[in-house]
């Protein structure tokens, strides 16, 4: 089994109106289109800007791949995507980057099931990879895991 690239890339245009309300529009473009300043992405952005009063301030091109076989999630105390672990990293620029991991395995939590257990091998491997490869929104390196904790949706807090 393997990951297979989807036949199109997703183009997202983010705009803001005169009252500061944000809106996003979605388009599908050829998978060879990867530059937001050229080709179809630029043409669509220009055309949208011509027909709207919104100011387009962000253009995203998303590439996707799908697993080409049936998948089966595991079950556990936190099997729903709404149950999450929030990981907070500090960046080289002193910023904080938060990442949410849905439906966490119970093994990555400490015995109280509230905070993450940095000694867990799966979590440690993920954090090591994140520190080596992920960036802050400003493009700076992540330097440390500050903390991690389980977040339950409000409707489930007392269940």
C-alpha cells in the first residue's frame, strides 16, 4: 500500500472585507501548478480580485495524497477527533507554536491522562521529528516542546 497524489491541487484564496470579516474561496487546479505567483493560481487570484470588494491577502496551494487502501482507526479512551492533545513548542524567535493531534493514544499521556509524557517513545520520536523539520509561522526553527496537554470538547468534560 502507498500514498497516491490526488489529481488536482487545491487553491485557497483568503480575503477580508471593509469590516474586517474574512472569507475563503476554494478552487481546483492542475497538479503541476505549484507557484502562487504564476499560472492558474495567479490568473484565478487576479480574476477573483476583479469581481470582489474583498482584498485577497493570502493565496495557498495545497498538495494532497491519499492512502490507496482501506484504513481502520484504533479504539481507545480518546477515539474521536474532537479529543485532542495540544503540543506547544517554543520557536527560535521566542514565539509559541501550537499543534493539535486528534484522537490521541492514551500511551502518550502521563498517568493522570491530562499532560503528555515526554518519555513515551512514540511522542519522543514525534517531538524529535517536529524539532528537526517543522517551522514557526514566521519560518523560524522550533527549539523545544514547552508543554502538551489533553483537550476535551466542552460537551464531554463531565462524561
